C-alpha cells in the first residue's frame, strides 16, 4: 500500500481477520468398475471414463438396464425338483444389480467406470486397465473416489480374480493412498472346507501380502431380493426344447397318477408347445400366466432362476453401508453391527466358532463375517482390514479416519505452497490444522479428554525442520492424532457380594 501513496486522498486497506480453513473431504464416494448395457451421454462415449452419478435412475439413463441373463436347464432325476439350472456364463454381469443393492443400503453419489458392454467377455485386463489405461487405471486422475468396488471380478477365473483384487489394493495403497478397496471372496457362496479347497484360505493366498491395510473382505455371499419373480420369464431358458420335455414329463406323471384327466393333459401340452413360438411380449406374458397356473414345475423353475440371480457378492451392499454410516454418523463409526437392506439371508450360516478363524487368523488376513441373528436379521459382524495383525490399521474405521484426516489436511496445505517458509506461515498453518482437528475432536472423531490428549501439531525450525530444509524449500509439519477405536470385544465381569443386611 505504501508504494501507491503518491496522490493525497483517503485509502482503504482490508485485512483478513480469520485464517483459512480445512474443508473436510467426502469420505464415502465409491467407484464401481464393470460392464454395462451401454455407456454414453448423447453421442459421447463413456467407456473407461469415470462418471459421477447421484441416483439409480441416472445410472439407467447413462448406462442402461440390466443384462438378459440366460440359463441352461437339464433333466435331473436325482434332484427333488427333477431339473437342474445353470448360468450361461457369457450372459452374466454383476454391476447392474450391484448398483441396485448399493442404493438399497443407503448409497448416494458414486462413480461408474464402464469398461465394456454386454456381449464382451469379462476380462481382467479391461477391469484393471493394465494394458488399456481404462478400468482402475482411469481413476488415477480422479481424487474424489474414496472406495473401490469391482463386483464383476468374481466372474473371472480364480487366478484372474485374485490378480484383479491385488491390483485394487495396489491402486488404493500404493498409487493413490486416498481410497479403500472392498473385496469379495471368490466362490464365497460355498461352505468352508478347511482343506486345500477352502474358499477363504484360497482367497488369503491369492490376494497376496501387499497393501493389506487398504482393503477389507467379506464372506459369505448374500441372498438378496433385488430381482423379483415378475422380472423373469421362460424366455431366459436358452435350450427351450429341454424345458418343454421337462414340463411334458410333469404332465405325463400327473396323468399317470390320475391327478389330471387325459383331456386336461392334452390341453396343458398344447399350451406348453407354444413356448417355442411365443416371441411377442404380450404373448409371452399371457402364456407365462397360463403356465404358472397349470404347471407347478414352471413356478419352481422361475423361483430357482430368481434365487440364482439374487445370490450376490456383498461388496456393493457394503459400499452402501459405508455410505450410510458416514452420512448418519461419521467415518469413525465402524461399518459393522448394522443390518443390510434387500438381503434375505447369508448364503452360508456362520456361528461363533466358525467366525473365530475368520476374525483372528494366524496370518492376520481377517475376513469379515456376514451373519444372521434371530430377531435381528442379517448383520455385518466384522470391522477389520486385511491387515489384522497391525496394531495401527487393524480396523476399517481407523484406516479410513486417518485417510480422511490426511487428505483433508493435504488439500488445505496446498494453499501454502510457495508461501514464505517462515514463522508467520508456520503459525498460520498450525492454526489452520489445529482448528480442523479441534472440530473433529469435538465431533467425537478423536479420542481424549482434552484437545491436548487428542492431537499434537509440531512445526518450525529446530522442531521439525533444519536450516538446510529451509534452504531446500522444504516445510515439514508433524501431526499426531489419537483416533477412536471400536469396542470389538466387550467383557462384563460378574461377582457376588456378601449379604450385608
């Protein structure tokens, strides 16, 4: 101002009364990677372009509806139902129903990375972007996502699934250090065998030993009710000639048992014969309604199809649960002891004895259990990262809270790049960070009876910096925080008092 005082007059100079502040980053913003029906906004392709959405309707608008999942049916006299269904793998994709499950569990904003469209073979290189630069690799330019989920990974071969999950951990813990991976156990719908084929032990071996604190895994799969029976019809059966034979066999058995008359049997078979010719949507709907009345077996087939599609890996539901916990309370709240929405049951029943090895394995690679409790429903009953032997980052809430604090302070500190490396800048930066941490302590994010117990900030010459650091243009600040930890084990001791009166 003094250099501009050349002309007599009145000059006004405004000075800032308040320092800059730290803006808290968003803690639960998942990025989903997978295959979609389409990927376009108008004429612009969205393939391998991370796209932020805020609702399921917006997902459908940009990425289309779900896949037309096909089934193969075979007669099986050894089963109680007399048939066996299996997926036509080339028609199966997980992302669409996973997004539905995400929003059913409290999901909000998220990023979608479509690496291909239905009809493409699910490929590990496309999901990771190791060769194309798409998939996970395309997220390296985006700082917002804080969670990473790839439901389609469980449809890969076992080795490709594990390599993709290892790439997820590397992306979160090595390249970005600002996000957390939610992993599914390959073949997590199967019971544990505790031998060389055990699904959990195979997962632990396959996922590797690097960057384990940056991810958590959940077991088993969950039986959801996302897909309704009204969403399915007999056209999902690829080999319709076998379906017709099975239904006709049912009619013949009922006729032989004199449950129906011969005229009734002929009428039912005439309806069954229309299966091959029904192509119009109205004709299919009308025929299906008729078949569901006259053939109990078609109802069993549709129910099995529904159950098979609704058996899903839990990562997307957990991403919604993380979001719900963060928005309702804070990132310090463990995403555990909460019920899952749109979930009927876990695919495998786990009791206390079964969970002991999941939670406390010798190698430390904890896998969080999803369990069913009488009167409570399906609950998430674990809150550990894969680095279960670490005293620092054993718990999901601790790892994610530290990431939240680190990234929030990092972005605030960028305002001081190229500022004079002197006591004025140090005191301003200390006050900025101190105000932020004090607010976090008051909200319950940090432990301690006083701010001094909750956090410490060190900055300055002789404290965190040497004269050479200042000459090199290096400003060093040390922040120590006491993060709240979950009460995972609650021990209540009972003693008897001697009678006194």
